[in-house]
């Protein structure tokens, strides 16, 4: 049941990021749910591999390269879901930032 709540909160965070940013386009509620699932899958399986491969860059940049990895995973999730488009790198970067922050805040509110 916990994964379902996480999935729905992730989808809600993507919808809110769509409303806040011009660089993200979401065509409906079903693509939002699919984007939440795709983002969860990409973050579970692909993000650790990307973090391992980019570890030297992350150390060299004092951890700031993790934001780039987050933007990359956000873009990959958009490639997997029809109806969820990231229009620019700025959209991916800020979309990942906003989605992460909103998802974190919503999980704090709903986990209690």
C-alpha cells in the first residue's frame, strides 16, 4: 500500500510541476499517472547506475552534478510516457527539482 501512495504522490508532484513550469507539457491525468510510475521505475533502476558512472564528476563538482543526473532521469521518464513532454534542459532541471521537493513535502504530510 505504501508504494501506491508514493506512486500517486509522485504523479501529483508532476502535475503541479506542469502547472508551474513552461518547459513541461502533460496532456492529461493518465499520462501523469504513467509519468509517476515511469519516474519511480527510472529512479529505482537507472538512477543508481548513473550515479555510479558519474561519481567522479559528482565528487569534482562537490555534489552538484547530482542535479544534472536528476534532470537526465526526469527526461528519460518523459521519453517513456506518451503525453508527457520535456521541452528543454531547463524544463527537465527545474521539473526534477520541483517534482522532488513537492513529492518530498507531500510524503511528509501523508506519511504521518
